[in-house]
């Protein structure tokens, strides 16, 4: 039968519309994933000179590193770091083609509060010199020193705000154990420049609790993530991701729902007999995280 021009145009429009929908379907159905920056701390390479750390972090495919675990040779941002040391450290990181984003605070809480704060300010000054965005603290295990600790962190947070350095605390047992204790600490510090870097592995290691559920009450305070796996209370954390019980996908979904945008810093991997073997394990943990992030 002969078709009218109007019928032909109508059928053509339907075909084109269907084709457009089909073309759009994969984008609609596919998981969008996230592309949060992933870096690596120095912790896996501490048995070797720091030059091996820089080489290993770069070779493992990272562009960002963090100064987490100090050694006898590397005070990092410590109050005892000399100007010459800091200058050389800054140059070595840049020469390796890396950017450092974090340094670890060391604070003493059995001395007058003014002395503690003075030391923290010096460490924050050192972090600012190195161009770090964050300094991390680990809570307080001694109940008698908790008030002193949080009073000093309030002063550090205020000072860090003026220097462009955020003070962050990670779950580490004691006053920074499970979410309830962390919330109490946030309230006690009471400063917007005091935030949380979540550590799902430590929730298992110190508390034996579900990292996904413990994240939910504090997720709005989280500005970074320390990546490690763990299988049980006081279990080994220098392991490959996926070998323990951390539900990385579940944790990342909660972070994503709160608008988190990284960074994620690999803290642990299996330490090999050589720096090169350790580097390969650090690379594998990066690839693991990238695959998880692509699927959430």
C-alpha cells in the first residue's frame, strides 16, 4: 500500500528517537564511578632510606605522597627539624616529581599546655613551608590527658587556619576510636579547621566494629581517607587490600553520598624483602582502589 508523506515522517521520527535512546542507554545504566586523587604514604618503605620511598612511590604510579611515619633519619615536620633539613626535603620531593600533602604531628601532653601548643605551632609552620595542606593527629590513649590533648588541638586548628593547613584526626583507638568518641572530640575542639581522615582498617584493628556503620555518623566531617585493610582486632595491617575485612566499596559509597572528593592515601601494603618488591605491592593496592572507585 502506498504510504502518505506524513506517515513516513512520523515513522522516521520514531526510529530516530529510539536510536537516540539506545545510544544514551549505556551512559544512563553504567555506574558513573569517581576519580578521587590517590596518593601513598611513606610507611611501607621505612626500613630503607627515604630516597627509596620517593623512588618507590613514583614507580608505583602515584603523584602524591604523605609524610606519615618519621624515622631517626627523617623527622619530617617535627619541631626538631632544622631549616636545612626542611629545605633539602622539599627539594627531594619536588625532584622526584611528587607532591606531598600531609605531615604527622607529634605532641606531648604531660607538660604545660603552652609548651605543647608552642611545639604544635612549630610543626604547622614546617608543614606550611613544605606546602602541605594537612597535618594529622592520632587522638589520645591516656584518659587523664584527653582534655589537655583537645585543648591543644583547638589551638592548633586555629593556628593552622591562619597558615592554610588543616588539622585532621584519624581513628586510632582511645579518644579517636569509634564514631561516638570521635564526635565527642570534634565537639570538644569546636573549630571548623579540625576534621577527620577516616581509617576503616583502624576501626577493625582497634574497635572490632563495622567501618561502614562507624563512618555514617561522622562522614560530614571527613576530608581524607587513610587506606589500609585489616582482618581482626590487633590483626596485621601491612597486607594487600582485599585480604582483610574492610568493605572498601561500602565505605566509598558512604563517602560519595556525602560529597567527599578525596584524597585517598594508601598507608599500608605488604612489605617485601626489597624496596622494589614493596613498590609492586603498593602499585597493586593502587590498582585495587582504582577498580573499586570506578564501580561505585
